[in-house]
C-alpha cells in the first residue's frame, strides 16, 4: 500500500510539513517494505488551488492514504472523491508517522481542519520570499506603494491593483483586518514549527 506524506525534506527522517497543499515535498512510501520516492511539490507557488493540485498529484501516484498536519476543504473533497484516506494532525518524522499508520495508532479524518488558504504565508520557506506574505510585503514596501498593492498577492485577488486604485475598492476595512490577523496567525504557526525543528536538530 502506498502512503503520501507531506514532508519538509526528501527522506524518511525528514519532519512532516504541516501544510498539505503547500508542503515542500511529498514522500510516497510503500508500507510493505518502507521503500519511498520523494517529489517536489509543484503546487507550492500557486496563487490558489494548491490543495486540489496536490491532491490530484498524490492520487496520480497511487496513494491510498495521506498523512499530514493540516488539510483544507478543497483537498478533502478531492481526496475523498478518489477514495484516499486522510490522517491529519501528525508531527514528527515521516518514518514515525508511517509506523503509527501501519500499527493503526492513528485514525482517518474526512473533514478539513484549516481553511483553503492555510499555508500561503509559509511559502517563504521554499521559494525565497515566495508568493505569500514574503513577496507581498517585499514588493509592496519596496516599491513604496504600501500595503494596498501587496494585499493582492497575499489574499489571492487576481491581478495587481492599479496604482491609482485604493485597497478599499477590493476589501472593506473589516475584511482586510481579518485577513491580516489570519496571516499573522499563520506566520506564528510557521515560526513555531521552525523553532521546534531547530530544537530537534540541536538535540542530535
């Protein structure tokens, strides 16, 4: 049986990447002999639809189950339609998670535990300053056009905002505030994950 695991690295001792749709890599493990293949996640830089594309990818590789930290509604729908079982809330190494799966110590969940845009700010870990908060802030502030321009990249609004447009044309003050708070929460989650990984490496 094949299991797809969202990974921060390319081997079984790598840590699970908590983001399914925007993880750094996918490792496809054959549970019979623990042989595996590692693949770059090409959906990581997408402005939208990363969960769907990632789901289609693991299905195309013949995965019967997905082990990850968090998964959104679109990914759940796509995976469930293909009959793939989903195991969320997992941490630690790929090897440990697969062993838990083989022993039946983890149970499948067929409902999302994050929204569709989870993980966008975390793309900076793979693609420099990425398509999420990193590139949005860098481009917006660097060009001196303020937050109005960068919010288009961060929140997935298609196309750049014309220079003479106000950000309030697209987002109300309340919506923008909520999105900024959500992005701040995502960044905190990513920082906590990185700090945990640093501590793990320092112990070795």
